[in-house]
């Protein structure tokens, strides 16, 4: 192989290597959603736009999945997700997930946004409401972050 062609191939391969490494570092978000739910699909798109990889499956009832994962029913939203050993329930913004991944309190098993707050990711609204992202685990539920729409407050 001529020197110039070999050099070009090595440079091309080197430029792709960092991208492959970064893709492997991005956690896969496994999402369980109610069959036909559009806001769940929009939430998955929000995560993808923020650099997360997602895999979604549709179900008629999420209660058995939440029970198996140990998510308190009082925290229920319209979809459930898992990133490795972390759980995400409802319309949690990607920025809250990133904060938890960066600085995880040892007791936290996951984050939840109960219900479906207007303006949260996946729930577009002209007038977004203020809502809390809750951290849960070890028998505790505590405020983690507050948002108006997708903006932390």
C-alpha cells in the first residue's frame, strides 16, 4: 500500500476512535412505556437529543415492572426507565439524570417525577409549571432538583 494511502487510512481510523469510545460511555436508557403513549416517545427523544442512547418497549401495564424494579407506586409516571443500576420514573429532565450520574448520593436508587407536569420533557405546554424531581432509595424520598419546564430553578 502506498505511503500516502496508508497515512490517510490511519488518520481516518484515529479520528473515529474517540467517537467510538464516547458512544460506549453513554449509558443505554432502557424505557418501558404504556402502549401508544406519545409523551413517552417525546421524552425518549429528549434524552436522545441530550446524547443518551435509548431502547423502548411498549406494555399495557407498567405496575408489574415498577413492582419488580422496586419503584414506589406513589412515584408513578407514565413510563419507567433504567440506566445500569439507576431507575428513572416519569418525565425526569436529562440534566437531572446527568447530575445524578456525576454526583450520586450513595442511598439514591433513582429519580422520579410523579404524574405528568406541564412543560416537563415530553409534555410540551405554553405555560410550563414548576415541579420537583425526587430522589428515592433506601426507604427515603427527597427533593433532588426543581424545574420550570426543562429549566432548573
